[in-house]
C-alpha cells in the first residue's frame, strides 16, 4: 500500500520537476547553439527600408546580389 500511496501523492511534484528539467535542458541547448553560431544580427533600419521614389523593376525584385 505504501508504494501506491507515495506515487499518487508525489505525482504532481514529479511532473513539475520533469518539466523544469526539460526547460533547463532546452535553455542550455539554446545558449550553446547561440554561442557556437552567434546571434543573428538584424539589418539596420536604413537597410530595411525601400526607397519609394525609385520604380520597382523586375531586376530589383529578382536580383539577390543587389545591395541597396
């Protein structure tokens, strides 16, 4: 009777510990991956904006090497 009583009474605590352990492992993996690769830097705001005064051409849309 003691084994079953302990199982039910500690089930919630064990579930919380398991969830915390899972979150800790995921956080460690994320930190390790970011340290290895480095954080991705977003382009500056001036690089994100498109000049509205220029006409949009097919070359502007399809050329991946254009740095404007």
